[in-house]
């Protein structure tokens, strides 16, 4: 086992652990900070794999822009910052969907290693990248887009407490003293 393998395992564990804390935390700001840690660990994975440009894009775009935008949006609006009972949703459906998507991605990853043919073509041209992404990797690319769409729908559902909420029963009108006096009209002096 090399140093790179140990770093990959450690950073992967940090990314998965922080990702689990993102979706299980009821405190919205802490959830955003756990997202920073998870995305930072993924940037570290890119660095270990030798993709420095992708690592910097990860840090600048995701950690620097998206998470800061999320935290500013939460802090500048009147959204609840502390623990919120609205974030306590049943874990069953989301665990089922997440597990299914995770198993599907794992199956695609295991199958992808049979697709790779060596020697590879010369890297670095847009034509080669386009052939790889939209030829060999088109199915994992589409599954990832479905996963991101599911995350977007989940974020919308979590941000709107009125979705899935039970309507309050209609209140019965309270009786007033006039209603109890009867239906006799009052006499008005002429």
C-alpha cells in the first residue's frame, strides 16, 4: 500500500463522513459547513490523483462560490438558522433512493473498468475528451445528471415546509353574545 493509497482512503472517508453529516444534520449552517469539508476532501482526492486544475476548480467553484452563496442566502434571509423540526423528514424514502442510486453507480463503476481499453489515445484534445465523455462514459454521465436532479428536487422539498404538510382543520366560528340572545331584532326608537 502506497502513500497515495492511504491518502485516497483517508480523504474518501472524510468526504463520505462529512457528506453523511450534511444530510443528517438538523442545523442548517452546520450542514453547510460539513458540505465545505466534504467538497474540500474531494478536492484533496483530485490533488492526490494528479488533477490539479480540477482540484482548484472544485475549491473555487464549489467550496468558494456555491457554499458561500448557500450560507449567505440562509443568513441574509429570514430562514431559521438553528435546529429546525422541518428538517426532520422520514429517513426511509431518502435512504432507499440514495442506496439504490449508490448501488447503480457502483455497478456502473465496476462495469466501467471492463470498458477501458489500453493503450489509451493521446490525452489533451477536445475531440478525445468528447469521445470519452459522450461515447464510453455517456451512461454514467446521464446517471449522474439524474442524481443531481434528485438532489435539486430534494433541496426544494426541504426548503418548502408547506410541501407535504397536512392542512390545519378549519376552525369553527365562535359564538358571540349576540348569537346567544336569539334571532329577535332589536327595537330601534323612532
